[in-house]
C-alpha cells in the first residue's frame, strides 16, 4: 500500500467507496434517513469542484491499482476534513497511515493542534490515535444533519 496525492481523475473512485463506507459501516450508528441523505450528498461533480477550488489537499491510499482510502485536509481551516477507508480494507492500518499523512501535512503548515469532526462510528479509531473529546456537534452534509464529536490532538 502506498499513499500519493489525489488527482482529479480519482474523483469517481473516491466518491464510490466513500458512499459504500457510509452505507455499510456508518449505517450501524445512524438512522437510515441520515445515511441516505449523507451518501446522496456525495457526488463526483462536487468533489471535482472542491478539488479545482484548491481548498482541499487530498491524499489517497492505493493497493495495487485500487484506491482504498483517502484523507482530505481543509486548507482554509487547516484541519482534517474527512478520512475514509474502503469497507473491504478496514482494519489493515490504512486509516492510521492516512491520518499520519494528514497530520504530518498539518505540522508542516505550522499547525500545533489537529481538530476534527468525527462520526460516531470513528470515535474509537480517533481515541486510539490520541484524540480527545471536546464536545458534541453536528455537521451539515448536503441535506443531512450528521451528529458528530469534535475531537482534538496536540501535534
């Protein structure tokens, strides 16, 4: 497995496994209506638009020729915006490596503390990586209001 900078042509594959992860993994922690709205909000056009705007730095994990995960850093807020691993590859250390890549990028930008909006599903993962609970919140993703936990970690 290697990590590289995402390219605009990766958008279709990223969006595809991002939706799969939400529908297959996050579904255990959220109501069906939230999952449907959340996954419907993700689309290739929106991803490519964000990519072209230049306000996200995205790294992808590649296994063979398949994209198996990504981490997106919000360049305006200098924070990790999203981290997803393909559901068939969860538990293989890919998320840890992607998180480290995102955190290393933030460190190089002078960031001293990483703050994330964490899905209910990912709380144990982020706790295992040294993140601490700050407060409960919600993220607006398309029409979905997704309950999350704001967590932070000193870098």
